[in-house]
C-alpha cells in the first residue's frame, strides 16, 4: 500500500488539513500505516498536483488560513482501482524473533528485559485500542423486529470497527506469545 491510499481513506472518512491528517495518523490509522508530518505534506502536494485531492482555503480567525483537502474524482478512481487489485499476504519481519533465536548462542536470560519492554508496549497499545473501542463503538442493543427492519449497517463504521478488532486480536496474540517467550527465557 502506498501512503496515498491511506491518505485517501482518511480524507474520505473526513476531509481535513495536512495537520489534521497527521493527527489522525498519530491517533488511529498510524497504528496500521505510519507516516511523518513531512511525508504527509509532501504526498498531499503531489496528490493535489495529480488531481487526486482538491484543496480549499478555510479562513481562520486569529490564525493563518488553512488548506482543507478532500478526495477528487481522480482520487476516488485511484482508490477504487487499488481496492480491486490483489495484494500479496504480508511477510513478517520481526527483529525480536531473530533476537530470541539468537539468544541461544549468548545468554538467553539476558533478553528478559527486552522482551518485558516489548510486552509492556503491546499491553499499552491494547489498552489504547480497548479504550478507543469503548469510546467509539459502544455496545448497541439489537434492532427490534424481524431481520431487515432495523437500521441498515453503516459500512464505514463497521469496517473501522473490524480493523480495530484485528488490532485488538493482534495485540492479545503478541502478549500471549511474549508471555510464553518470557516463561521460556526464565527457565535459563
């Protein structure tokens, strides 16, 4: 995936300035696709030049005007094309896993602190995801009446929640694996 696609998705969810996009990347989409502020601004400029996004000046009181970006027709077409292209399953490159294997040739117990640090980071991210889920996706009562008579599903909301649930499952899996690694390392 290119950064352009992540930006298009974010702008389709809600138009915004480069600064607002960067903040969204820090808070949500950035857990799955990271980018620096500079990268976002550079790619936004290129996307504007290519006609993928449109910018409008938004006057602000007491501050300089800002550019608010939204997805143009060419951007919709580019995202649609990318969504219909097959992608290869991701290969895992995991430095910590290589360190764990390499610890057999050094002092395995010496890696405990590093694995604990990774476990804390994953536990913190899990807590963050769970708080976001509670805030953004509170449990809703089931629709009354026969199927098809309730509120139609909101694809944007449901798919955002599906991605978040994937992040939650991943963090839980990592914590369980790191607990297993710690138990193994502590035997040495």
